[in-house]
C-alpha cells in the first residue's frame, strides 16, 4: 500500500512539475513577444512615424521650451507689476527703460518657444501681437492713472518683442531632435 501511495504521489509531482514548466514557458514566450513588439514600436518611433499614422512625425528627443509657458506668464506678471508699482521719478532713466524693454524681450522669447512647442504655426506673429496688446494696455493704464509715459521704453517694446521672437524661433529650430 505504501509503495502504491508513493507511486501515485510521484506521478502527481511529475504532473505538477510538467504543468509548472508549461506555464513558465508560456510566460516567457509572452514576455518575448511583448519585448519584440516594444522594440518594433521603438524602431517606428525612431524612424519618426507614429503607429497608424504614416505621415505625421513624432517628436523625438527633447523639445526646447519645457517651462516656457510658465516663464512667459511670470514675465507678463512682472510687466504688469512694473506698470502698477513704477520706480520713483528721480530713479527713472535709461536703466529703467532698458529693464522694461528687457522684460518684453523675455516675453517674446518665452512666448515664441511656448507657441512653437505647441506647434502653433505663426508663433512669432502671435507673440508680437500679444506683446503689443500688453504694451498698449499698460500704456492705457498709465494714462488713466495720470502718470507720464516712458517714451523710450515704449519705443523699445516692438523691437524687443521682435528680437525675442526671433531668438526663440532660432533656439527652437537649432535644437537637435
């Protein structure tokens, strides 16, 4: 009886071992297939084509302007802050005008990077138009408050926006992807 019990137990152990081996091989085959499909997707991504879309290239590598939207918003905040709480009249001069123009230069740069990252077609045009509207609203606010206008800063706004937009586009296009 004991011998029959051992034979039955050995038979059952062999059957369980075969089942474990079969399941293990199934898992390995599934993992191999998954890795193979992932590597083929990687090759498609590296070739610049998305799955199911043979004409639209996929972004590769790092696209510049990761935080450009936030930095553009912060620059707009500082431009409005500068118009609300201006420097004292005796301190106002060439340096204050250049600082104001520098903020518009930064706005042009960051906004263009943000628009280009979002694949907006005429990014520099939108940036220059938005910056001009901001400068116009700041100028109207200064006139309403009865404060004198900083004509030098006002004259430097458009060139600074254009220069910032061109620099942003140059950086975006020069970055290898």
